C-alpha cells in the first residue's frame, strides 16, 4: 500500500470485515445485538465504521466462530483504528473536515475526482490557486493565501507515487470560468496536458458540446482501498465543509455515477487536443 492507512479508514475496514463474518455465520444484526446486549442500531454503526471496544470485539468474534487468522486480523484493525494522529502530522495543517481527505490522498490505491466548476486541487497551478483564494469572502490575508497555497502544492506530491492511480473528470466550465488573465488559463491548460503524460494519471474534459449529463454540477472524490474486504470512501464537497460517505449502497451509487460521467467526457487524447486548442486561442 502507498502508506499506513488512516485510523478512520481502519475502522471502516473493520466494520466491513465484521459484517462479512456475521453474514458468513448466518446471523443478522439483531443476533449480534443480543451478544453485546445493545440495539441493532449500534451494530449498524459498528459495521459502518464507528469503532468498537476490544471486549465487544472479542465477544462478536467468538459468536461468529471466527478463525484464528480472522480474529488476529480484526484485532489488528481495531488497534490501528484507535491509533492517534501524530503531533505535527501534515494533515493537522488543514481544517478539521479536510484532515481525513488529506490523509486518504496518499494512502489509497485509486483516487477518482469529478469537478464541475474548478480544477481539482491536485492539478491546480499556483497562480490558479491564488486566484481562487482571492475570491473568498471575507478576503483572506496575504499571509493566509501564501500558507494555503504552500499546503495545497505540498498535497500535489502524491501524484509522484506511481503505485497509485489518479483519474479526473473536469467540466469545461472549470477552465472557462477562471478569473484573471488569459495567461493563467493558458498556464493551467498546459499544466493539465503535462499531467496527462504521467503514467498514473488519467484526465477527461466534459466539453460544453456534451450538453446535460448525469451528476452535472456535483463535486466529489472517491478513494479506493484494496483492503480485505475492499473499501471505497466518497468525499462530497460542500461550501465551508464536506461529507464522507462509506456505506456500501451509497458508494456503489457514486461508483456507477462515476462510470456514467467518464462515458460523457472526452477520451484522454481528445482531452489533450481540447486543452492544446484552448491554450492556443489565449
């Protein structure tokens, strides 16, 4: 794996593993609730990644008849899920709602991103970033802009890890709507062309000529982990915050939406020509 998984991801993997073991044992969540003398809702929360105490875990593993290997795996996940973030960790530079996102970027095997109105942060040029930061109200100080720009540029180093796959779908509006000089737009377009040459990066533009397509206007990222069992976590961007989705039914819907949006977008080589043509007109 790219690096040690974030504790929150470990809890989600453990929840999925416990759900798998319960189903294989032929039990329902109500049966597991009887073991812990709790509500079915608590079991649902545990299986969705809220975490579990060691004594509760031992009780469930015994009831499920887990093998020694599965017991050891579950206990390791539980211990890692309670690991504390190191003081001074890179993610602590960011707002609370961003920290899991920043931890997941270098630790996932697959990263999918769909952006309608702005170029994804991992692909922005410095001048594009500064233009966006200046648009915030109330206006941030120059010191804050410098700090945020430095931190976002540091996040982009994850693209250097060729063991990870990064795939982006970007609406044409993200480039057309950029404020500032034509030089900033041209520089950004050419930077995206360079990103296309990375062996672990795919990029597709949805041109205006496509018209309406499924999920238009929705910004989200999907982090895929080849854990046992596999896990996908969706981050939904919102103004001033964000929401994480990890339950399998909802993540499956977003994975389906992702496939639909890839189909609506131009292919990588058509995208390259689009970007070069755009840069050539500026």
